[in-house]
């Protein structure tokens, strides 16, 4: 049964058991209503504890039900029945109480949590607002500003923060269930949340400032603005009216394209490693080597250290090694200051450095993160072949190069794989796992496990120039160049992309990353005959002038203390290239920018899928959302095209 009742003297313990995360499915909702009726009718019961089996409290709704017709009983009715009960209900929270789970807990008359529990209302991440009273009950338990941050920001809070905010009544110091039963015995009568007044005086200025910041970050995501409005109604309207408005908003958003796209990504991210090769028994990995202490290598080393691995960083000389080690230490220090590393000394103790590859003799896995040059990478792999143990996995972090060619220098190519991290590597969620032809299945499984251990979303990719993401992005950048030839300006393209929901435009992004990086790739591809058709030289000409972007003070834009400015030099080059290509360069309509960009991305994505480089269209969407900041509420280029009838 999904819901059971057990008696401890005169306290009923109602337990939800719906693995893996005790989602509030129809069976759970029906079971809870029956439990309310049964406990109300039993004269030998004075109070009730609501608990959950397994590793967590209710971690949200059953998202699979969202695309189906709603089935009674609905969660708001279940919570109303619990809140209206004549006998006190106490929620015993462990793991996470999220979304409908926290709404259930707030419908109870008291709440106790274990010290590691986390609570939140993250519905905005699925394009929704709370739909079972969250926007009305939370402001009656915590301050208006915290309620706004939790509901429109979507981030959960710790048990300690929840206790300080009075969202919960206690943190268990021993057995959670025993202390919940004791708390239930202490309850003289139900304390109904909807019967409370809004917490404290509302600081309108602070509330409005927080709301304005959240609206700016929304970049077109409708649910965030709707959540802010719902919280305001919860603060100012009578409870019944606010509940009705909240439910109507929830149902309207649930049917929206944005919510469908976010649900699509939610499920797609959880299915990227469904490939049978990722399910094999992995090799043990505790010690990781990183070759190269530049931005990417230092980021990879930091990511591994922060997740409990021993890391040995290798550089070519002492000066480079010290610079790389300082980058790692800087990242760790910054993370510690933000509370992400409670024991910095223990993390640093697992970090070693060397200039001799022999220091990698006991490494279980080595990640190469040196300059993006085939011969350099082959030399590194040849050295690793002689110093590492035979079963050590050797990974390249190349962004574009042929992983098969790199693997071929090894005496055993089956232990080579591509691990394409995204910068900054300790923050970005995506990890492209690039599979060369000879790779062993247990190497694939180890890479899949590593991605989870690092908190990454691993996506399997075949070998091609740029793999899944960079190949699609090359098409996107090429189309942006063609837009300039056809009459658009860099600012026009970048503005259109920001309006669409990208955090940054294509030319702004190139300036931030450094134009010289893509220039080196283009020169290689030209030499290999991999670029066909008309070749637009604008970016090359900027690089030839030393305009590599922000780091040189000039790229597609000019940079100074006064800020970012359009460049007359760039406009002159664009005009010259238009003339050289026989283009008229007439004025370009703003509305025509994004269809061109999306069309180029979708066509390339379809080619990547047809060639078997990606396992599925869903994997492509996960790559574009998590690696390239494609607006999550658009779902990804493949899905965006389907939603819009493309």
C-alpha cells in the first residue's frame, strides 16, 4: 500500500511509501484522504504523525501525471482535509520536502525535520507555481521576503534555515520518528496555518527589490513573474481568494508550452545514461590525474577535489605548475567562503602537484586538458601509456579533435575516452562523454558513474568534429556571420538572442571566450578541408588585428572602463566583406534574426541525430540547455522546433 497507518499508544503514524521519492501520486493522495477519515473516526487516537518510508519525505508531485487528465482527489483537497482535522498532525521530514511535499507539511499543524533535511517550492523550475496552497501558507509561516525567494527563486533551504525562519518547529537530535511522536503528544490542539496572519510587517522596499531582481533573471520565463504575483496575492488577499487564484494560475501554466518544454528537459536529463553500456560494472576510481593547470584543467581538478577524489595536477614546469595550483586553490577558497566546502583543509590534503608524469603511477583515471592541438595531445597520451597502470582510464578533454586518433597512440585503445567538460568545469553541469570506436564498455560505465559523482549530467556522444554541442554551435555561429553579411549588426543579433532568453549573445559570447580559440579551430578545419562553401573572413580578420575579445580590450565590440561599445572598426570590416561577397547588406528586420539562428541549429541537430553522433533528440536538447545556455523553458533546439510547429 502507498499509505499505511500504525499506532504508537494514542498517536497514529501515517506513512507514505511510494518509492523512489514518495511522489504525491493519485494513490498517495487517495491513501492520505482515507487516513484522515480513519484517524478522525478512531476515538483511541489523539494525534497523528505524517512520515515517509525510504530516503526522503515527499519530494514533489508525480510529474508523469501532468500530461494526463487530472484525477481526484486533488492535492489541495487532501491538504485541506489534513489542515481541517480535529486532531493535530505533525510532519516528520527527512531527505527533501519539495513542492507538494512541503505543501503537505505546511498543511500539518506542526513540523519537525532531521538536521540534513531540505525544504523548498521549486515549481518555477518546471514552469509552474505552487498549486496546493504554497503561495498562501508559506507567507503565514515565514517572512514575505523569504517566501518570495523560495517560491519565485525556486531554491530549497536547509533544516537549520527553516528552523530559524520558523517554517519548522524543531530539528530532531535523535530518532526523527520518536521525536515526532513526542511532539504530537505535546500538541493540545491543531494550529492551522491558514488561520495565522501573514508573518510580521511587510518590508515593501525589500520585497520589491527582490521581486525586481527575480524578474530580471527570468529573461522571458513566465512562471517566475507568475510566482511573484501569486506571492503578492497570498500576502494581501483573503486566504480563500488567494488559494483560488493560485490554483487557476497553476492549471494555466501547466498547459503552457514553457511548462511542457521544462517537463521535457526534466525527463530528458534523467534518461541520458540509459544506454546499456553505462549500466555495466564500473572500474573503481578514487585517484584522478589532471594534465594541464590552465583554466580548464584547474576547473576539472577543482570539480574532482570538491567531490571527494584525490587529485594530482601535472604541468610542464614549476612556474606553470604553481600558477595552475594557485588557480585550484583560489577556486577552493572561494567555494569554502560560500559555505560549499565545510572542511577546506581536508580537501586541500587530497591535492598534489608534480612536473613528472611518474606521479600518476597510481592514478585510476587521468584527464588531459592541454592545448587544443592534435600532436600535443598525442604526445601526452604516449607518455601516459608508459607511466600509468594498465587499467587506468585515459581521458581527453578535447573540444573538437578526433578522439579515435588520440586513442590510437595507446597500446590499449580500449581504455581511452573523451570527457568534454564545459568551462567553468567546477560549475557547468554538462559532461559530454565521447566514445571512440575501441572504448571498453566498463570504461563507458566508469565515465557515466564519474559524471554522477561530480554532480554532472553526462551525455554520450559519438566522435565527430566538435561532438554534439560544438558541432551545433558551429552552425549557429556561422549563421550569425551570415546574418551580418545579409544586413544585421552584431548588436542586433545579440539583442535578439537576449530577448529570446539567452543570457548572452553570440558575438558577446565569442568576445568573452576569446576569438583566438575558435580561430585556431577554423584554421585546422580549413587545412583538413572540412569547411566547404563560401567562407566568411570577418572573425579571422579581427584575430589578425589582435582583436581577441575582452582579454585584449577589443573583439566584435570595443571594451573600456566606460563599458562595452559598438566598434567602427568591426562595421568597416563587415562592410568590406559584404562588398567582397557581392551582398547588398540592406537593413535587416529584428524579427528575422531568431528564426534564422534556430533554423541553422535545428538543421545541424537533425544531422547529428541522423549520423548517430547523438543517441536521441532528447540528448541533444540536454546538451544545448546545460552546455550552451539554451533557454531551458524553450526545451532545446529540437524540441523548440516541434513546439513551434517546425
